[in-house]
C-alpha cells in the first residue's frame, strides 16, 4: 500500500531545492507505515554534489576526489547537514501520512 501525495508538496520541495553519513536507517516498521509515492520519496533523498562544485571548494588546483577536497570542519558540517536533511525528510513523511489519514477520516 502506498500513501498518495498531493502535487502541492512536490512543488513546495522543488522551491526549497532551487533556492539556496551515518544516520539510523529506517526500520521495516517505518517503511511500512510511511510508504509514500516513489516520485515524492525521490525528492526527500539527499542530493548528490557535483564534482566541479567540490573542486571549487578545494584550495588546491590538483584534481582530487570529492571527499579528499573537504577540510575536517567541512566534513563535520556536511555530516550535520546530511543528518538534518534525513530527519527533515522523515518529519515530512510522518506529516504527510498524518495529513492524509486525518483528511480520510
């Protein structure tokens, strides 16, 4: 069973992405009760950073791997941002499911 997601939520997330890790994985319970449409779930995944963007952040002109170009404080900031993004994604899933079932009642 899949919970339908209004197009409004997708549009809102698109606007957020246009402007501007180790984390507990969801359990089978979470995946069963917060199973949203696949198209919407893709918007909640952590976006990939392009290699040219990472190279711009590097102080060296020698091409390096994306992870090697980050300073230790940048790695900590990236991990914090990934954790925040994951927790926000799960909060959105829970709110979407609650909204759907509240309207259904």
